[in-house]
C-alpha cells in the first residue's frame, strides 16, 4: 500500500476515533475467544408500529423512513400495489409511490398532499410520484453528504417502455416534491429495484448495492462520486453451498454503522416447482445479516434469519419479509422498518385486493446485531493490539445475574499492574456504556498512548460491543512513532 494512502487512512481513523467500535460479527479483532458463543441479535417487533394500507398492498413496499430536519416530522416513503380494478390499460401490475407522516415514527397517518405536492393524475391523497411511467422503486436513499439540499433524497425508480427497462433517478429535498434528473440513470441496463445507496467513507464515494442485471439474483456494488458517472457493477455477494437448496439473493439494503457496513440480506428460498424460465412465483423470503469492513466486499454471519418469517400462517411476514430502513433513535435503540406479506413471493399478484401486505417495525438494542454469550461458567476474550488514544472505554453488556471484569495486558500478553482481573471492580447489571474501573481509581485514560490488549471475563451474560478511544494496530510503535498501520479496512481499499 502506498505510504500516502496509509497516512490518509490513519488520519481518517484518528478523525473517527470516537466512533470506532469492536463489534462481534467475527473474530477479526480478537486473538482469543474461549467459552463464548456468537449469537445473532433478536429484534423485537413493535406491534403498534404495524401499518396496513387501506387501499394499496405494500407487500413489496420497501419503506424508507427519515426525520425531516425542518419540521421534526417523521416520514415514510414506500410503494403499494393498486387493486385490479384500478390498473392502467394493458398492465397486470402497478405500484404507486406514496408517503406517510408521524410524530414519533411509530404511529402513522396518511397526509393530504394536494396543496403541498402538486401532481398530475393523482389517484391517492398521499401519492408523491406520477402514475405514468412509474414501475417500481427501491428503498430511497437519504444523502447526508450532499451539499445540494434539493437532492437530499434520491429515489431509484424502474420504468418499462416497450419492454425495455430504464433506471431514472429522482431527487427531492423533503420526500414530498420530486424532480426527475436528466441522463442520470442509476443502473446501466435497468433491474428490479431491490437496490440500496449509501455513502462509503473508506472509498469516499457513493456506493449502490443492486443486482448486476435484470433477472440476475446476486448483489453487485458500483460507485459514483457525482451521481452522473457510475462504475460497472461488480458482484459482491451471492448464494453459496450453505444456503437452502436453490436459494437466491433477492436484495441487500446496506447501512454504514460505526466503522463498518451492515447489509440486510434478503434470502429467497425458492419453490421446488420448476415450470418457467426462472423461479419467480412462490417461495419465501427472510433476512440474514451480511457485513463489510470496507463497504465493497461483503460476507455473512451465521446462516440463520436475523428477521425470520412470522411463526403463524396468516400473520404478516409468514410468507416474506423485506427490511429496508434503519433509524437510530434518541434513546439509543435501532429501529428496523420492513415490508412483509402473509403470502409467499408474488402470491399477491393473484389477489391484490386482499391487502395481505404490511409495513412492520422492529427495535434492536444498540450494537445488538451480534453478541457473545458465555456458556456454562465464565468465558474470556482477548483483543488484538489496540492503541489507546484517550480516556474513553465503554462496554455494551447485559449481565443481570452474572458478572464482568476487564484486564489490560501488554503486547506480550502479561497483565499490567493495577489492571488485572483481580483489580477490576466487577460489574453486574445491564448497561450500554459500562466504563470499567480498577482499584485505586485506575482508568483506561492513564494508559493513553500505549499499545495494549483488552481482556474480558464474562460470567452468565452477553457482551455486545466495546467502544472508545482505540485504534486497532498490527505492531506497537517504534521509537515513539505511530503504530505501523491500522488493521481493517485498509487492505481492501
């Protein structure tokens, strides 16, 4: 790696230091994990956040939720399928782009947009894009990096003209009023819009995660810095031998999180019936977790659902669930918004009047995507080398009937005097930000500038993350210089 790139990325990690987190998607930052099992987090469904559209079916709704900076109002953009009696001539399927509003992001209302969002051929009071030319859209992208507030929101729309797909990009400042950009197609050939856009702080570009081409159910990534020129799609993740038989990857909304990128990977468990050119009708969809250290190369955690189908027939999500939006709340929770259906994939096409689709809301503990859990007796972990750059070390931990202690060790693995397990004041309870202290008032800040290892002893509980003034490194500093270079994500830039 060129030295200037090393320095740029080291400066970037120093700049982001207060946001660095040790999450437990894998053991990348660990040298030891003993008697600790990795588990997938369990989001809790918030029943009062369920929304049933009275006149559209949002089985493929792909909701995008954001809070308007000017008004504080929560807004939800999604699409719903029209009833058969309302379909335009020659169409057997028609989606409509609509919007909901809320004071709290849980209880939704249908706004009347006639005066706030002038629109031709309006067929619903909360419609935000014209019916003519609209095929589908994927989850919209809220662009917090743009310097143009008129393009704060970006909509990845698919249209079809004479059986030719196109991928026009619409932009908006508020989600109410949209403008079609000229000659800025977001995909080279046009695809089903199982698409996600996000800012990649590693590559300093916008990245789109979408299918490489129509009918190709893999996920590719490609990038742009100006929303005018786009790189060619490169496959980032695909089904493999550990998936259910003949499974396909349906989509993957991606969200930057701490120093990483988290993908909500939609897995399509296809029907065994083969009677067409592609496996399109029926089968079920759930969500697994994928992740990346650089927002370009993705891999999966355990092959079990992060958001599974509902347990009972007739419940929303028993057939398919498509989580598409993540929002961080003021009380340190993670909200996950999804569209879901009672029926299997595309079953809604036969009876759109049934209204089987819903918008669902789940909540997750901060950093709760994965955790390590002690098995019988205590478990231990030891990190790789970390440079301490300040006074903050907080641990997200749940030990209501157990205990946790932290030890700081040297590069060679020897416990530091005053920072041994026996010196640590054991913690019992539930805390998103437990800050370990040791006898005599010793704290992590006293070790600022040193390269050390952190060790955790956990009994009868769960640990979700370490956060703090830490920089992972491969070697200790030489002659007082900075550590040689940080670990991930620099290799993959």
